[in-house]
C-alpha cells in the first residue's frame, strides 16, 4: 500500500477522512440502534466500499485514492482491510479543520494538481460525482468544489491551492458548515463548483435511508445518478437485518425520536 503522498503525473488525489474501526470510538452516533461492535464493523464495511468507489473513479479519471486516517498508530488496520493501491496519510490534529487542511495541503505539496477530501459516511455516493469533482478541478482557474450533504455540511471539498481559510472559523458538526464554507470561499474570491447533494449515514434516521436504498428500492434520488453498489455494506447490514433484529431496533429508535 502506498504511503508516499506523491505520485508521478498524478491529477486529483481524493482522500477519505477515515477512522479505524474501534468499538466504542467509531460511529458512536449509530449506537443505538446498533451495538458498539456492530457500528465498528459497519465502519469497516463503509471504508471498504468507499475504497472500491475511489478505484472505480480512478479507472475513469486521473484520480488517485487515499485514506487520511486516525487515530495515530492505526496504520495496520488500514493496511489489512483496504486494497494495496489506496494510499495512507496519518492525519491527527487538534480539530477537524486542522485535519482537513493537513490532508489536503500534504497532497498538494506532494505534487498533485488538486486534492479532494471525502467523508466516510456516504458509501453509496455515485462514483460519477467523484469524477465530476476531479474534472471541475482540472479545468483552468482556481476554484473550490463542494458536495453538500443533507444535514447542512458537506461530503466532499476539493481545492487546487492550500486555502487555509476554508477550514477556519467553521462550526464543525453543525448545519452551518456548508454556509460558512461558502462564505469563506466568497471572501477568498473563489469560484464554487457545487455537486448534487447526498446524505451522510451518521444517525439512525440516515441508517434507515441507507437500508431503504439497499433492500427496499427506495432511492435517495429519484432522478439522475443512482447510488453506487456497496457489496460490503450490503452484506453487513443484510446479516443484521436477518439475524440480529435490526429492523425492530430501528423501529424502536424511530419511535423514541418522535417522542423526544
């Protein structure tokens, strides 16, 4: 597996902001309805599927796939679970903004023409969106690419130059992230290329949307790009639905959210 951010002739590097699957520390907002062990295993399934999506994009466009990972010292987890062609960058900083900037600036400094940062919570994101981001960044002129998520944040940000201000004065993990990032881009005079919105699987309601997509034909988007097939995630969730009473647990979680 590559661990040198440089790549001869590389175009756009796409790095997933990834955490090793540690029960009790990974995907904790999905507990309940999942147990800590189930949430950690789902995280691994997501990472495997997102890595496959990166490789699919690389087969179409001048893209290289990376994991900007944490916590420190967890390289062995990623080496044992991901394809060898996915690169690794340890990215452990005091806050999310610093992590994002470190990952992007490292890839740009290594010679990539552009860098995209992608979340690990949207495994069904259409590969075409990644290709579109790379194409927008390959065009002449400085710009930022943003993929808005339905919770007010973004699932992807792409840059051609290390604009630190895009990652400063942002209220991370709130519904203000996208709006504040657009404001920073405006302050910098950057053109913004906006991708279609998609959803993050970071709570019980979003997990229900994902299950609807995978098993019930309930597409998140009724027109345009269809969700990417996610074999690892489908296998993991299918096992929980069949043998671990996940559907009932989701129903209880939904009922409790309505009461709250």
